[in-house]
C-alpha cells in the first residue's frame, strides 16, 4: 500500500550556464577572420507543475534532491551551446511551496499551475558577441552563471469544499462512505483513519468534495494524536462539519464538551489561509439510530442552536437525515463559490519600476575599515561571469562597473585608491579605471588579446595622462562654444 506523504523538504538545483568560447576564425587567405566564439547554453530550470494524476508527495520523500540539466559549452564557428534540459516535477493540486522560514512562495491550485522553483544560470557570451568597434577581437569570453539552489518545503493542502472534524470513532469515515463513493477504512477502534480521505458528493445540481481527516483529541495542539498534523487539508474548505458522537460510552464526554474541545483545538491551529473558526460551521449529531443517542441528541440540540449553529441529527449507518445534511452543505458551498467568483478574463497586474530605483547599492563594509560592499543583481552576476585569470576580462568587468556608476558612487562615498571593495564573494583593492564623469566610463586601451594595459602600473599612468588630455580638449572646446 502506498504511503501518504503530505509534507516534504525538497532540495532543488537548477542547471549551470555553460561558458562562452574565445575563438578566432582561421581560414586560408583570410588573415583577419575575426572572432567567432559561440555563446554557452543556459542551464535548465526546475519547475513544479500540478498534475491531476499525482495525489501525494511520496516521490519527493524518497528523492528529495532534484537537479536540472547543465548547458553545453559554445564552440568556434559561431556555434552556440545547447540549453540544459528543464526538470519538470509533478505535484498534486493544492501543493503550497514555502521557504525554510515558512514564507509562502507559491500556492499551486488548479491543474497545469506551475512555479519555477529554481532558475537556470545564464550561458556566458562568446567573444563574437563581445566584439565592439573598439574591441574588435576580444581575447576572452564570459563564464556561465551557476544555477540557483534552494531548499523548499512542500505542503499538500487538499482542495475540498467540506471538512469533517470530530473525535476518533465519531463516525466521520462512515459518513463520507455514506455520502460518496469513497471507501475509507472503518473499524470499531480509535484512529482508524491515518490519512485524509476525499469523497465527491452529488446534491441536486451541486457537486462538492468532502475531506475526512484523522480524529482530534484534547491536547492536539501540543502534539497528541494525529489530527493536528492533517488540519492543513481543511484550510481551503468552504464549511466545516462537526461530527459529534451521541453514543459514546467514554466517561466525561458528551456532544457539548466534545464540541468545546474540538473548537479549542481549531482555534489554536495557525494556518496559512486564515483562521479555521472563521469558516461557516455545521453540526451533525451522529449515531441517532441508537435510542439513547437519539434522546441525547434531542437534549443537546437546543443548546447548540442557541450558539448559532445549524444542527442535523443523522445516522451514517442507517442513512438517517443525510439528505437534509447534503442539501445544507451544498447551499453553503454554493454561497462560498459565488462569493469567490472571479471573471474568466485573466487579470495581469504590472508593477512598473520606480524611476529613481538603482541597479546596485554601495555601503561601508562593517568588517573592513575603509572598505565597501557593492550589492545588486547586475554587479554580482558580472562577477560570476568574469575569468579573473584573463586581464582583458578583468578590464571589461571594470568598464561594465564604471558604466553602471559603481566607481562614481564609490568616489562619492569617499573611497580611496586601494580601498577593499567586495562584490559577491570576490574582494579586490579599488583602483579607479575611469573618471568621475560617465563619458569616461569606457577607457579601453587596445593591446594584445587577453591583456589590458590599464592593469599594468606604467601603462595605467599613460592611460591616465591620455584621459587628462581628453578632458582638457573637451573642456577647451566647451569654453569656445560658450564664447
């Protein structure tokens, strides 16, 4: 018999992006063939998709580590690498995805609903894609990005309209068997139901589902019994039905005390979709086919109705009162569906980016006196894409950071030459490669492929001299224009 699993911890890893290639076209009688290195392929995503044929999270219980395919490296001749294969994980309807801190990331309700659990890394650009008018034959390529890695918690919250709540042996399994075609295990001892059961009920023109969870007992909030672990399966229900045993022989128990104990445990449950006691609640006084039970039901009914509850006297075995109960449940479900009704047209909410929102932030480093930490999606991604054993690649990174405004921000915060600057997991001593003005952001000095003259001390002095001459010419032309 398959084991029922409704909560698992899943470790997902997306595919890594592949490296781009630095290649120069070589062909007879074509001495200047130019760069032809292809791009690396993107890594595959890990995607959760709701499948109607999946009813448990058992597969992930046995295989909690899931990884998508890596991208393929590019090649010369402008040949791009293949993208990694996406990994599609099939999950039951009603699966909720949470992070380790309990924050809800996705609520997968509806067949075909999907969620990208981990995005694959971007493939690195080859040198053909990096060629510009100033850098005609780059001697470097960008590295591929690693794929995302996440630890996720998957919880299965069954999609049911009616939730049955009651003590062990109150007759919930018998009731769901009498109302639907479900055939749960029924026996004359407590905790017969060890996993939630779902049944489909037809009542007139309304069809709804009923969920039967393991019985609750006092102290369930402290871990006693089984029911509290499965209350997540009735969080989505439109109505709760208290099934109260009127024929119990246990001392100190009666329908009123049972109801008080059940609602106390429901009130202690902290669910994702609101409080359980805020839902409509009906009461079914069960086992009235027993004469003593019928007398007790007639005795406590006025007290229950005085609390504002709708009460039904039923017998799941003799099918007494089930017709009236199903019609009342159907009416409550229909009212809830009408309240939640949404138009068929898909509504898309677009949140524009703020005009003054920056791509990065620069803050003082609390661990390095005089140091700074640069945070942002772009700078951290560029760091991962850079091959630091290639001087030209490092110079290209410096140009990108300067164009983004990182150097200008560092200078505005008072960064001195040689100040330790941390981006991602890389720390380096800051050596300004550009002026404060954005027009000087790209100061590439052509040289041998794989080298950047700005990274050599003597060449840096010469580059700064040329930069000063460039500013002087620009300032002089500006004054002439003003005159």
